[in-house]
C-alpha cells in the first residue's frame, strides 16, 4: 500500500498564485491532474497500489504562517476544504473512479481547539472535528464550493480516514482519541507518523504490537505508519 502526499507548503509558497488567501482549489486540482499524467492512475482508476492520499500533512502549521495574519484555525480549515474540493474536481475532470483509494489529512498532536469549539484544547482530534465542521458548512471559512457540496460530503462519508501524527506513546494516544471518538464514527482513523521519540526498541515494539492488534479488530483505528527509517540530519537536534 502506497500513501502519496501533496506538498502542503504549496498553501504558503504559492509561486503560481493558485492558493491565494488559503483558497487552494486550483493548486490541488492542478497537482492531482499532473499526478494522473505521471502514473498515479491506470486507465480510469487510481493505480492499484495507492491506498490513501494525504491531501495535507499537519496543515495546522498554517496557523502560524505570516500569511495567516493571526486568523488561526480559519487558515488551516480553508486550505483543507479548498484542497479537497480541487482534488475531487480533478478526479471528475479526468474521469478517474475512486476505487479503494481513501483521503486524509494528518494533523499534529498539538493541543488545539477545533474551529467550531466543539473540541477544546485536546491533542490531534480537533483536526478531525475541523473537517466534520467545514464539510457540513464551508461558509464557516468563507469558502464557496466550486464543484458540488453533495459530492464533497459523499466523498467524506465514504472515503475519508482521519489521521494524526504523534511522538507520544500508544497508550496515551489511544486514550485521548478513544474517549471522544464515538462522535466521529464510523469514519476510521490512523496514525500517519508514529515517531516514538526517545523510546527504547522494546517499548516501540510493544506499541507496534498493540496497535497492530487493535487495527485487526472492529475498532475504528486502522493502522500506523512508522516515522522514520532513516535519520533526518537536516532537522538537527
């Protein structure tokens, strides 16, 4: 299973003026169409190896961008709904069937509040609620859907998988997510980056075994991607 991701910083770099004021419809539509030309599709479907597309990775970093002008959650949520809109428009234009390919955004595990205040100062899950809120009502970020809101809502209900990144131990992550997850079911969730910062090999192995066991059950948790297999020397520290 391959989980390709879009370059999230298109939302702030915007060299082509296709993501003005966090309206990223054109940028994500063009990137998706380019991906089809580069082999991400086969005939009228996604390449069978593509299981999930990460539309943005930790879009909450947009909250602190100078372009955001201290508008906080508004920036990350507007970027996400417009990216989803552009992506679906590209699929439709190219005639690509969704097949088994799921969609996600992987949020950080920072303590934040969702855009609608339903989730208050909790790690990670505020991003899940951000998406629930804006898919139900894009006007909360002054966004007008270009394609079709009904199609966006249908794609969210049938294809979305909530995602988060974390360095925290599995026991803590599971407790934080599970205690509020009933409101997000039946949409599943996963960990896009399990960092295990500072943990021993034995503790990491124990976490991975427990996560694998839970993912094989009827629980909405569906799995984890390990972060990472090589040292990122450019990060320092």
